[in-house]
C-alpha cells in the first residue's frame, strides 16, 4: 500500500469474508485502504451485487448489479425490472416493496407463506430479511390488530436472493403476511413501504419521491405508504396513506372472522371421520 501511494498506481486487494460477514484477516487492513467493496450473490442466481461498504471519496451503501452471461459479467441498467421479471399476478402472499439501496431505488418482491403447524413451537423461516424484525411484525399484528399467527408456521422470502436491511420493508412484510394468512392476493399494481412502530403506528421513511418515481417507471399505479406532509407524487400513481397497521387490514380486504373460520376448517379437515360399524 505504501508503494502504491508513492508510485501513484491503483492497488486491488482480493480477500474473502467470514461466516459473520466480516473481512477475514486483521482489521487494520480495512482502515488502510480507501474503498471496501463486497461482491455478493447466490450460487443459484445469475446476477451479482457489488456493494460499497467503505468509500473515502464517495458515498457508501451503493450497489451495482451485474448479470453473469456467456460473455462474462454485464451491467444491469434496470435492476428493478430484473428482480420483478418472473413475478406472477393474483397470488396471495406476494407484495412488491419499493426500497432504496444507497441512492438507488430498487423494487423487489417479498413473498410470505402462512401454513398450519403441527409443532409445539411453530417454524419461523426467513431468507433475505432480519428474523428479529419478522418477530416484531408478527407480535404487532397479533397484539395491535388481533391477527393470530402464533400457532402457524411462517415463511418469508425476498425474491431474487437479495438481502434487505431497510426498516421501510416492515409494511410490505406485514402486507405479505396478511395476504398469505387470508389467501387474498394483494393488488398486483401496488407497491408498499413504511416502517412499523411497536404500537402499530406507521412511520415515515426517507426518499419517498424516489421510490414512487421508480414504481411509476415500471408501470405501478398504486402505492401504500405512510402519511407525508410534503405531498410527494410521481406520475399517475394513486396514493393510499395509512397511519396505523389496522388500516392495512382494510386496504387488503381482511375479514376479522375469516382467519378463525379457516383455522377451524383446517382442524376439522385434519380430524379423521369414523363411521359407526353397527349403523
């Protein structure tokens, strides 16, 4: 590194990360360099993410999206269109989240599955999101909205192998869970974003206008979002602003007695029917 600074040439150091996601080796190496980039990607997907963790001369948390082709890595100019390319409509448990990665808007699909559990402790499986935030959203849904999911298995997946760290995904996760539990598809042409507080309130998020602009560019007509005093709009998108999680139940057409009836029918269908041998 001293030689590179003295001679004025660029030096690239390639290493690997530990299972915890930290750079392997001495920590001082990370402080000596100007930029730290993570090259991420799932083995089963064709695209890779180049994520900026440290940048002494620019913004951090930026990402570049690349697709692996027969000619090597190629830049993906519109990542949102790529991640939504295989999306199907009229399927319960699928909601589009309008997120931000660094300064780049990114639309991804969040998928949820809620199933009857035969275990004493129901499963909670999460891919691409924080399991602690999922537990919080489930607790708020049950305590503040009366949606009983404690006795059911819950599976959550961020489509495309992405990892989301934004609290703004809370509302989209809640919408996916409600859609899966009620078997009512969420509106296909809608995006959802907003942070959920422990009392069920929906908190505002940053860069709302940028999220809406990206959604309008990809043909979405609706957005479910927190209230905003700035009045951000984009294109012809119809805005549905909610201040409490209970209002999301109305937006999705949730019926208060539907879940209990579904659970009772599941229990009845699981109970074997016997006939009287002497009848």
